[in-house]
């Protein structure tokens, strides 16, 4: 990855968008942020992502773009008038933006009138609709929809400005002032202690701060309170950015990482274009590396690895295109090209056309890493041609998180045979980890990946999560091993109190078929099958249960201060076999034998 030119340059081919306008009259922003000059005069539009001078080149690029026909088809087919106001406000805003962009490009009266109709209708909706889905646990003033409303109306105002009458412009500015800005100020007056979204460190922060901030940028010099609103949003966005992991991971998971980073980076680009500074948003190390996190935790089944409280299905909108061009990030660009689905390509088209450089296709896509660890986020991914193993440590706390420390997800031949819990299933029992005395992990506790690497051809990552179980455990060291395309091993060492009972859990995609001796089980998928063998403890026996789906448990008759598990997961048609010899386990695969040893600190490759 490499940075493009700094300042206000967003490059594609030979066209430069949003060049600095040194002759523009200065205006300052307040609200606790260092004042800066801005680069546009009042009434000068477009200004957020490109200028009026850029429009001829932008229109030519749009017409030549492969996604332009998809943009046209999307706008033509979108059923705006069939949606109730609330749904249109929260979920149809990207479609409204696509419609405005199409009108700006074609300048066709039909497209202009259609786009203006949607914009003016939204501007006229009641203030309570603009609040955007208030939830009592997040505050009284606003929900996520406030950010969506403010951002989309502001972008449409900026792009449709040349086609609006003076009265229409005033009506939209009044809507942003008396609805978006007034609701935001109402929240500030209620205070951070009551309005959680003002102090939030999760995706709510960039969605609302970024959306309302873009509205302030669009109306600087035209709405008196816009400078105060902009100052507030700039300051509060750092509640999200400051703790955001510098390794590029997101503790909320892939889905919410995209939601937050896309809104933060889009605001950063607009902020830089209008004021000359992005406040360090686009140079944040974690934001720069976010593309690698997306690739690392997308499975071969083309679905997200849904650690934390997020979903598996990929639904990319294209809002990350500005971030890809900022760093000429070919990995992120390739991800967007692959995973912006056919149905979403039309709504993503404005951002692809505006931001994607013409020479991006000529750049090689970086190869995926066999083992990648995000040391601050505390997630790890291991992969080979046929196998993928995803391993999670980190923290359990507020926001979109699960009690899933030391949990893992396994894919074989592109099929997710060991999944993890879906949205809302936060308890430890819904994950492939361990229950102690029938209890799961406690909230506001942490785990840590303490070691990772490759030894004798075996990839591994080891994590400690003993503190997550309170007084029941003093240690829980889990080591996950991947022997490429041969087998996966999970080695656990738990140190606790006399009388503890332990339940080793494995979530499965299909009901396991348990062997007669109950020491092994088979999981049959649609295109792959997995054999699971519990090698240690000697007296462990499998049983089948349910959680969010089928579940395999390794039950033991003995209890005590210390427990050690070693479990092998291999393709069902393989010849992999394992046996315990004292404190070691030997695993035979084809003509190779792998030896794993147990120490006080956990399992390792011998």
C-alpha cells in the first residue's frame, strides 16, 4: 500500500478532484477544534467530493465506466414511492444519493425531477422521523437514522444544487437546521451521560458524527450553526478513532467495522476537501490497514467470520472506495470489486466512479497470508488451500461483542462446518469454547493472544482467557494448530479450583454422528465432511446437544483443579489418527508424524 499525494488530491487517471482554492474567502469552525480555513465560498456547490470545475471530466468518466449502466438500472428499478417514510429514511438513503448522482451526470430533466422529488420529500418529513429510530438504551434524542438522514440529504443538496431553485435550497437548508442540527444540539444539551451516541466508541459514533458532520460541511457559510455542529462532530469522532486498533482490526467484527470505517472515512474525505484537513482520520494506522482485516476474516464460503455480534452475509455498499484510493490500497479495492454484489453495484456506482483510479486494475493484488494475527484486536486467521481456521481472543464488553474468548471457526473445502453464534446469541455456550461449572465467560473481561507462528510446518496461535471465568479459573490457555490441508488440533490447559467441572463445546453445521465409543464424531456437510476425535482427557466422551444449532460436547467424569483437552479435527476421508503418550500426543497423517507436548503454559509442537 502506498499513500497518494497529500492535501486535497484524489486521483483517477489524469483528473484531480477538489483542488485547493486559495482565493476562497476564509471561514472558521468552532466547537473545541482548532480553527481552519475552508476552501469554498457560500453557495459554491458541489464541494464535498468534487467541484463544479471537475464535472466535465467526471461526466466523461461516468459514461465510460462499466458500472454506469448498473447505476441507471438500479435507479430506474428502485421502488421509492412504495416505501414508508421511516424505511425510506434509514434504508433508502443510499438509493437517494445514487439518484442524485445520476441526475448530476446525465442532466436529463426526467432524472433531475425524480431526484429532486425524493430530496424535497425527505426534507419535508416530520422531525421525529429524522431522529432515525431512537432506542431507549442509547438516548432520547437520536438513533442511527439521524446520521443516515443528515448525510444523504446533505450529499443530495450538494450534488443537486445547480438544479434547485432558491426557495428549494432554502427549504433543504432549513430542514438540516431545524431537524438534523437541532436534534444533534438537543442531544448535546441532554449530555453525554444521557445520550450514549455522543460518547460511543463503537459504530454509532462515526455513523452519527460523520453523517451530521457531512451535513455541516455542505452548509458551511449558509446555515449559521453549521460551524458549531462541525466542530462538535470533529471532536467527538475521535471517541471512535482514538481507541480504534492500529492493526486494522475491529473488535465489533467485520460488519460493524465496515459500517464505522466507511462513515468515518467518507467524512474524512469531505472534511479534507472543504477545510483542507481531515483531522488525521485518513492517516489513522488502523483505518489504513482495514482492508487486510476484511480479507483475513472473509471465509472461502464468501461470508464474513462473524465473531462478535455481527452477521455472516456480505452486503457491501461501496462507501469504502474513498479509503481504497487514499492509499492506492489494491487489496481493499479487489475486495470491493469482488464483494460489492451484483444487486448492490448500482448503489455503489457513484463512489466507484468518483474515487476509483483508472490504473487500479493494473496493480497486482497482494497474496493472502497463511497466518495473520491482529495483535491489538487479538484475532488470528490461518489458512491453506482446503482449510481455514479463525481464532478469537480480545475483550468482552459493551457494544457488539460476544462472550466468545478462545472460540474458533473452521472451514473445510469452502464449507463452514464449525460456525459461531449469529447476531444476538452472545452467551459462551453458543460458541466453540469452554464452560466451567456450567457457566460461561463474564462481561468486561479480556483475553490475549500470547504466542503465534510456524514450527515444523505447523501454524499455531495460543491465547490466554482464564480471567474471563472469574474465580473459577486462574488460567485457560488454548492453542489452535493448523497442519495445512491435513488436520487442525485444539489443545487446552485449564487451571482452576478443586471440584470444577468442564464442558468442551463445538458448534456444528449439521447434527454430529457419534461413534460407538463416543471418542469420535462425524459432521457431514453439503460438500465436505469432518471427523472430530477427542484424544484427551482419556475419559472424555462426546454427546450431542443444541445451542443456536447442533452442538457437540466433550463430557468428562472426573473433576479437579486442572484439565487438559486435545482434540483433532480432520477431513473425514483422511487417514489421520492420534494417540496420547503421557503428556504428549502423536498425530499420524500420511507418512508424517506430528508430536504435540503439554507444558504448564499450554500445548506446543515438539
